[in-house]
């Protein structure tokens, strides 16, 4: 549908595609090298990248659903950015396969000899067992893919038909998806990260991961939106007020993440139960103490300070920098959650270029998915009845 889309450039530059391929291929090559050097560390880094991708792409689908349920107008002109990023969801089914074959290397509770004589692991065995774990993982992907295909299909179909009833249908589907998203993302985080240390207990871990996922997804959408707008790929009627809404949301969820992170620590510190405190103590010993302090600074103090003022929330340069910063901080946060549980004699605290192999490949994959979606679909939801109100949105 080109008549309503004359203001949109559908063909993103080939340099973007080449960048995606370079990062993807380079990351894969480095990842293969990492497997030969230290297979255990490599599979943990692969898990890190997988969780990073899940948090971003499923988080973007949540943002799409949230717009429909909230009836938001301001975000309609940029909704396709979230839709394109969430288009990575079907590929998660392929990416999870190596992890399913590496469960024995990742999870202590998969070792029968470890479960024997361990009352905690035996008590958790009805939930933490390989068969039920795989069933839950398959269920997560079925739910995410089902709602992705339904909601995104209706949004794109509306570009061709202009059928306003599709918006009403998506509101209903989104209202169903949001509670399912909160449940599935919670159990996903418990399964793939919290159960790396099966003796640990935390009732707020799922909320912590949810907060980080939304922050990461918002940062990815903000970065892509600012870059597209600067290059003239989005509607010219978009103004700084649209940037402000993105900046305000980023600021709000940065505060929410900080609140949840502090709440989890405070509750465990105050209760002072050995079955809970040892997890934090492991991150407060050796070199990990520096990363723990570093995480507080980069994931809360810096973005909070940069987005505190009103002008900062609508400054394109500031938003680009903060978005990249937050994505990096989100990756460090996941590293802090996952890597201390690596069961290896070589599991010391150190970095090499191989540490970033799979994250580099993940970023390249996301760029390629975005590029090829832009070749097929409008960058703006031209058939959405809320588009004009969204373009005319002012604070």
C-alpha cells in the first residue's frame, strides 16, 4: 500500500544489511572458537545471549500489546519498530535447541547423583525435571508465537484493508496476552536463570527480569526510532514530543527496575536466611564485588541522571546514547545473574573478546530481521485509525 505510505522509505540502506551480516557471521565464528577453547563457558555465554534476545523481542511484543490495551495514540506512528523487533520470536524455536541439548552442562539439578541425598533438590524435583522443563519451554514458545502471529498479522492486514475492526480484535488479543506474558516471562526467568542455582529462593526474581526486559525492549525501540527518524524513514509530522514519551517511559522503568532490584536485596538482607543470602554473597566476593557495584552505577545511577530533566527526555542525541548504554547495562545485568553459576574449574572472573561473541551475533541477527521486515512491510501502520491522532500528539 503505497498511496498512504509515500512519506516512508521502505528500502533501508544496504549498509545496514551488510552490518547485520558482518556482526552475525563474526559473532558465530568467535562463538565456534569459544566452544573449542572452553565449551562450558561458551554454552553459558550462549545462554546469556539467548536470554538477552528473549527479553528484547518478547518485551517488544509486550509493548505492542500494551499500546492496544491502553489505547495509546502517541506510540502508533512508531509501533512498527516494536513489531519488526518482535519478528525475531519465531527464530527463538531454533536458537533454543543447542541449549536443550546442553542442559546437563548448565543445570546442576539434571545430575541424578546431585539430587540423591539433597533434600532441597528432591523437594523441587516435581518441578525441576528435564521432561517438565522441556514441556514448559515449548509452552512458552507456543504462546509467544501464537500471539505474535495473530496480533502482528492483524496489524499488517490493516495496512491493506483499513478495517478498523482489526484494532478491536487486537485489543482483545492483547488483553489476553499481557497476563500470559507476565506469567510466561516469569517462569522462563525462573527456569533458565534462577534454576542455575537450584538451592536459591527468591519470590521477586520474575518481576526483576520483567523490569529488565521492558527496559531493554524500550531502549531498543527508542534507539531504532531515533535513527529511523533522523534518516527520514518515519513520518515527518513526528516531533520531539514523541521522543519525550519514549524518554519518560525509559526513565519510569529504570526507576521500576531499581526499585525491584533494591527490594529483592532488602528483603533477603533483612530476613538473613542462609538459603537466600548465599546467592548475593557469591556476588559480593572476589572480583564480583566490583561488578555488583558497577551494575548499580551503569544500570541505575547513570541512566537515571541522564534522563532526569525534561529536555533530556526529548533530546535525540541523549536518547541514542542512553539507549545504547541501557542495552549494554542490560547485558551486564544478565551476565551478573548467569555467569557466577557456571560450574567449571575455569569459571573465574575475567573477560576476553570471546565473551561477546554470541551477543555480537545476536545484535547482527536482530538487525537483519529488522532489515528484511522493512523490505516487506510499511514502517508506519498506515491503516491504523489512531495514526492521525498519534501524529498530532502533543504534550
